[in-house]
C-alpha cells in the first residue's frame, strides 16, 4: 500500500495549497479545532473510502489512534450513509463502482487571469471517481444540522472552489458532494450539473485569483 502521505508531498499545486495561501494572505478567525476536525475527517474518509487503512481492533487509521467516542461516531456516520444509499440509487452506484482516493495530475495546465495566460502543474485526489462516467465527487463531514446550513458551509469553506478545481483538472462536466452531519448523522447533497452551475462559476472565480497569486509568488 502506498504511503498515504505521499500525495501531500508532491510538488504540483493542489486545492489545499490554495487554501493555505488564502489563509496566509487573508487571515480570519478560526472556528473550532482545525487539527481535530481534520483528524476526524481522515477517520471518516478511511472508513468509507479506504477501509484497508483502518485497524478496527485498535481504533486506528494508519498510525493514528482515535478515542472510542470518535471511532463509534465515525461508524455511525458510515451506517447513515449506507442507509441513505438504500433509497438513493446514485449514491448506491457511487459506493459500489467508484475508484476511491484516486489522484490526478495535470502537467502544464493552462490558466487565464484577465487577458494573461500562464501554466501550473496541478493535482487533486478524488474521494470518488466514476471512470465509466468521467466525473467524480467529494465526501465531507460537517457540523451542519440542516440543508440550509450545509449550503452555507459550501461557500464558507470554499468547497465550491475545490469542486471547480477538481473539475478543471479532470476536464469533467459535473460533480457532487455528499456530506454527513457530525451533529445528527443527516446526509446532505449538492450536485453541480454543468459548467453553467453557480457553484462551478463561483468556485472557478475563487480559484482563478488564488492560482494567479500562487504563480506570481512561487513560479
């Protein structure tokens, strides 16, 4: 099995790199424990998309141990997603047929900022990629307790930017997010149905500014 950290050590520009640049350029108050949230998200990702990384007997993912409370919550959230798939045929197909944690690299990707054209090597890592259909999507954990709160989180956490970034690396024409609430285990959904969809257009506008700043600073 490949080192799960190897993707993050690659040199191509990722959406996470753009997030770090945004946090540096435009710092804002952090809500909650960012490291704890990332750790828990890794657990849920592994339980659903990389089960081979999980040691159930020790409540571990790779070398990281989780509390009984967090591990049991992760399992409950996985059960909720599987239960949703019983009535959501698309989700059922995603869980059955996706390539999980598939990464893509786009060397010398063309970008435009205004009338200026430049190039960056880019990368992304899909929670779910549907090779038969040529598009994929993302799995999120969220504190949202309603669809409205989840929709607001998409903009606040720049999940629209990440989806546009992934779509343009892959050349895909649609995308989706499934999110599981850490508060009540409800399932929330967001579908980007084409490049005229507001989430794609908003997300692309967000990443174009940051990608250009990355190019000017680091290229």
